[in-house]
C-alpha cells in the first residue's frame, strides 16, 4: 500500500479585530524624512488617527474602499486647519494620498 503523510489542517480562525487610535497633537510618524513625497506637509504635532484591521492576530490591509468618519476639533477655525486624508506607507516611509479621498469634515 502507498504510504504518505497526511497534512494536518489548521483550525479555522474567525477572529477579527479593529483598533482605532487617535494621536492628539502627536504625530507618531514625525520621524519620517521631510524630503520624501508630502512628508514635509504633515506637522510633527499633527493629530493622527490610526485604524488597524486584523484577522487572527495578523494585521491586514483594507479592501479597495473604506469610509471612515473623523470629526474635527471644535476649535479648528483657521484655513490651515483643513483636514487632509493621507495614509502613512510604512514600506516607503512616507505619507501618500493613493486611493483615498475626503468625503466631508464635521466639527465635534
């Protein structure tokens, strides 16, 4: 009879995690090289919101479209306080605007 090894299948994992972190006036990527892309436009004291999706404990990328509502602080009155949608690309070490857009901005 033919002998062979049978592969054990891993138990199915249905765990999904979603973590939202807001860095108020504390850009966690302020170390990024100012000469790359638009990095110089993102202040070191910018408020940065981070949304992380994980499956079975492993961080995964978002699908092609995700809509996230972010409220502006009530004291943001200056034209320079206009919210901007950017994503920090950890592989490139820079802020990018690829495939994202700002739908609306509401004050708290």
